[in-house]
C-alpha cells in the first residue's frame, strides 16, 4: 500500500498528471489555432477512440482518477499556470482570445443558472433577459452618468437581482413547466421593452460604451512585456478569470455548505422539505435572486467588452444556450458548467468553416452527447446528506437555530 501511494504521489505521478494536462491543453489550442475543419474531425475521432478504450479498460480509468486525486494540488497549480499562458499563445489570434472571454462570461452566467436549475430545480428560461438587464444597466450608467466600469459591474449585478423581484409571486406560486412558461414570458417582455423604448436606444441599442479603465490604464491597450506584445483582449481575459474564479468559488462553497444541502432537498422533494421545516419559499427567492445577480454581472462585463449592445444580443436563443450548457455539462456541478461553456461557445465558432451546415452538425453533436451521457458530461453524484451536515457542523458553519441544525433537512 505504501509503495502504491508513493508511486501515485511521487515525482513520476506528478509528471504524469502534468503531462496529461499539457497534452489536453495542446490539443485544445490546436483546435482553435489550426485553420480548417480537418483538425476538428481528427480530434473528435481521437476523443471517441480514447473514450471507447477507457470504457473497455475500467482499471485504467480508475488508475487515472486515483492519480489525479492523489496529486490534486499539483494538478490544480499546473492547470492554473496553463490557463494564465493562454494569451501568450493567442497573441496573433485576438479573435479566438475574444471567443474564450465570451466562454468565460457564459461560465459566470451559468454558475448562477446552475444554482437555480441544477441545485434548486427552478427552471429559468429568461437568463438572457437578466443578462440584458446587467448589460443595459452598465451601459446606461457609464454613458449617461459617467460611472467607472468597476462600479457599473456591481450595479448590473444588483439590478438583475432587483428585477428578480418582478417575478417574486410567480416564482413562489409556480414550479416545473409553469415556472418555465413564466420565465419565457418575462424573457420576451424584456426584449420587447428594450426594442421599443427610446431611453434604451431602441433597435439601435447603446453605442460607444466605455471600455474598462483602471487608474488611467485602458484595457484597449496591449500588454508590452518586451519579448512579446499581448493584444488588448488579454486585459479582459485576466479580468474575466478573476470574475470566473470568484463566482465559481462562491458557487462551490454554496454547494458544499449546509445551504447546498438545503437546496438539494428542495430540488429532490419539495413537499418533504416543507414537512421537515425547510423554508422553501425563502430559499427559492434567495437563490433565484443570487443566480440572476451572477447572470447580470456577466452581462455588465459583456457591455464593456464589446462597447455596443442591442436587443438582438439578448434573444431567447441565448437563454436556450445557457440552459444547454448547464444540462450538457452536468447539473449541480461547477466543473460541468466550465466544460459545457467551453464546448458550446467554442464549437460553433470552429464549425463556421462549414457555413450553413454548422448548426446542423452542432445539433447532431449535442444529440449524440446527450444520448450517451443523459445526465451530462460530468453528472453530479448523489449526496450523503448526513455526512455533509456533520462536516458543516464540525466547521461551525451551521448557525444555531437554523433549519439544518435543528434537523430541518
């Protein structure tokens, strides 16, 4: 046993983990940077072959999982370093760097949607509407009142949370398909409002929204490191990483806290949760508002990133993309949201080489994935509620008198 543990955690184990990460990283960069559709076909075939091989060799799959589990810290450090190096490889391809930033914004928004749909079971099909609320709030405050960009980000998030109050009664009184219909109606109401109001710019939208600027440094300027000049999008990329990390860590903390346990009970059996004293309406409202704050934050960032927003940027189609990200990646799973965002934002851009057939291929890929992985690429595992509660109590994060502490879950 000691020899096995040493083999997993020794230098060879760390080197193997980092080697696997570098190979995946290189293939991902090649998918974006190598022109033509042949690279996509080749990597899809390679992925299928690897998945089939691992399925036929469960022992190897278990060894790889154990290897990454034993070297988790080294794996995370390596992954972070590789992600930070992305702008260096994209120095001559600002388009793909911009696409990765968009994927990061969808990650941030879908962290919020995942709290609603994945953790609590609330179907929100108006995520693009709250994305628009955050974007227009940031754009109007920056253009009309000259607010600094960092403050408009917070305002966009808060305004999206306040708009959640407009759906206060429907959210509490409906669930399932009926809640989905209510959010769809809200989505179209917001789009029509933006399209017909003069103060929002109408169909022309808002133009010349200021870019981010910190202490006089414009994010439009490239980063000159002497040996290389990174494009201006590199500034947005690193700021996006900070936002994704903050929202992702917050979502993960919620998932592993007594709040996450409470949300899971509401999702799994709302009637049973009420029977045991869980404040279902309270938590639905809190999570619905918090999730929309995350979505609004991403929308506010988007407004400053592109400098121009209009109603067609926030159609119902965008809401469906966000829901697809959560479902495909694996509901109630932060890593699943990250993987789903990268696939569903980057893949359509790569498929532009086939022009009018790209959405057909895109749809077929989604169908094949969901047939083979109906619970998503990284499905959540059933929770051991009692173990989670004990761990929360040991960390003293369950306040005295709370529902969970009193056995309300």
